[in-house]
C-alpha cells in the first residue's frame, strides 16, 4: 500500500522560490527599510530643531517684553573700555586657534599649503558659517573658493570641512564634560539639575570623547558616510585637534565672561561649561549663529543684577565675536579676489608687451 503512495509532483521553480528568497529582493527590502528609518530620523531632527528654536524664542520674547530699553542702553554704556579690549583680545585668540583647525586637517590630507592661505580659508569660512549657519554648506563653499586654486578638489575640501568640524566638537565636548563632572555642584545652581545627574552627564560626555580618541589610537580610521569615504586622523593629530578645540572654546567663552556685569558670582569653568552647552543648543536649532537659542539659554542660566545688564553683555558679545569677524571676513575675501584679478590682468598685459 505504502509503495503505491508517491509524492505529489512539485514544480522545481515553485519549490526553489519557497525554499529561498531572491537575495536582490531581500537587499532591496533592507535598503528600503534603512531609507525609511533615515527619513524618519531626519524628520524627527527637523521637528526637534524647530521646537527648540520656538521654545527659545518664547523665552527670549518674554524676557524682551519686560526689558527697559533705556536701561539696556545704560548697561551698554556702563561696559568699560577695558572689558571691550579684553573681549576683543580673546576674540582674536579664539579665531587664531581656529586657523589651526585647517592647518592640521590639511597636514592630515597631505596637502602642502602655506599657513597664510590656511589661515585665510579657516578664518573666513568659520566667520561666515558662524554668522549664517549651515557650516557644511557655507563654510565648505568658502573653503572651496579659496583652496581650489591650490589643487584641492571638492572631495578634499569636504573632508577638510568635516575634519575641521571634529576639532570644534572635541574641544566643546571636553570643556562641557570637565565642567559638568568637576563643577557639578556649582553648575547645579545654574541648570537646576541634581549634582549626581550633572556628574553622570559629564562622565558620559568625557567618555564619548575618550572613546573616540581610543578608536583612532591604533591608526587612521576610515568612515563611509552616504557613499562618501573619509579617513579620520590618528591619535597624534586628534590630540592636537582637541587641544586647539579647548583653546578655541575657552577663548570664546572668555569673550562673554569678561563682558558680564559685576556680581554674577560664576566661576570661569562653570561658565565655560554652560557656554559650551548653549553653543551646542544653538547648533542643534540650526538658527544662523544659534541666535535666540544661545541668548535664551544664557539669560536663564547666568545670574545677573538685571536682565538688561545680561542682555547688554550678550549684545556686545554678538557684535565682537560674530558681526565684526563676519564683516572682516567679507572684506578679506573681497580684497583677495581683487588682488587675484589684478595679478591676472597684469600677467595679460605683460604677455601682450612681450608679444
């Protein structure tokens, strides 16, 4: 009886399809899921940025509604010439540190470009991107305009922009982490967090910085970001980047610190950590120069004799650290272009005379 029972006939194509799925179909489905996940993350980031910016504007609007503009003018006039001179010196120091970002990045990329050109590219790109926001676009465009004359293609300029940005984030992270961890009690009076929470956050930020340095310690690491290959610097260059980043952030914080009205009672390390956090929030908001978000954070966190006095300090800080370098950067770019065109015309005239 059993001999007569034969298995039913099965189409080989159907059997194979049931047993195994076409890898290309699986890959396409996985790619679709990844694309949807990235799109959702991007949308969530945009929504979070808009909400952060809106909340900051609300806080700033409520503050401005109670401001006496006569008192604000008086507070600006009360700022001494010594304070402005110190703030100007610290601004220069901060932007000098920024020029080292491009110098180290160019060395890492194997590009031999004179420091004078690297300083021009770094200063102008940062000054313009700080003012306008979107550093990868604005800063990258300025860098390409300058460095393309010296043989750097779009790929290397993009790599340079990313590597220079890493300097900024390493310095920002180290200052914020050290401040939260070692000044947790003082910062708790400013951000109203528990001391243990500040210490935990500080340890987490420092852990992230140290983890990155440990990751690059064995040698140069390669990353692929949306099809773009990027080789990150090794430990020696990364250490230099971190030192420059800390100097830059501390100098930037010092600009505002020396402009603060008397009686705030905040030590510099705690202030620098709050400053770094306010800068991060400003960047996350995608507002040009973090305007509104940075001010709202500092107004809420730093005690001052009056809101007018604190707002006057923030206004002067904006002028000295953002507006003045932005205007200078535009002037330098204009002068550089005029000089380039003059040399070009002179070469044409000399060739004509020789002919």
